[in-house]
C-alpha cells in the first residue's frame, strides 16, 4: 500500500521540482523535467520487502540544450529530484538546422541503437517515447528516428544522447579540418 502512495506523491511533485531546480540555478529558461521511466525494485528482508525506486529524467530548454539524469532513492520524489539535478549537470548543447538536425547520425549503447535523420519541415518527431522525450526537450521538431536492438528506455536515451553529441554544423567541420566547405 505504501508503494502506490509514494508513486502518486512523486507524480504530484514532478513538475514543481523541475521548475524550482532550474530557477535556483539561474537557468529559468529550462522546461520541466520529463520523467521517462520510474522503476521499483524490492529487497527481501527479515520483516518483509524493502522498496527502492530509480528514475530516468530528461531536461531541456527547447533551444538546443538537453540533459539526461538517472538516480535512485528510497522514495519516488527523492529519485526524481536527484535525477533532475543529474540531468542539469549533464546538459549538452546540440547543433540544429532550423527545426531539425544538420545531418544523419547513429549510436549504440549496450544492446540498444538509435539512428536519427533530418526531416522536412512539418514532418514532426517520428520516434519511440524515450527518444521523443529527448528530441522534444532539445527543441527538435522535425526528425525521423529508428531504434534497433533492445528497447530498454535507459539504454535508448543514452544511445540518443551519444548520437546527438556526434552532430556537427558545417562551420564546426570547417574549423576542425581547416578548410572551406562549399
């Protein structure tokens, strides 16, 4: 009976906790934390079962910055708050080309893989739930993705973060290579 009460309390404080954390860091432009997955695990002890929770959270500003956090705690609210702080620490800036990405890329994490391709304006976000949360938090509105292998949300989000950190704009490639690309 205690577990559903804890889960409900975590859902109630989710959006408020994200705003408070982003406001205290001076980054009030960050959107609320998007909770992708809450996992409950149980340890069997002498008196019964002891539950603990883990949370997977994505935070973004909708303009090219996104971060992922994963944390564990004895209560849902604690896990979500810790994961949100972890997501703020792990923010990355991704290049965008209008409402999409500059080029196609792919990455793997564990047995999960993600391929992401730019799409024409108006196509929307074609992705599974975990990848969609990352893309929408980053402000990418038109993209086509394909997830391969295992559909574990934790591995999919980590593979997506790895794929978007590989993205480069033309000016970044020119600076890296020291040549002019026409």
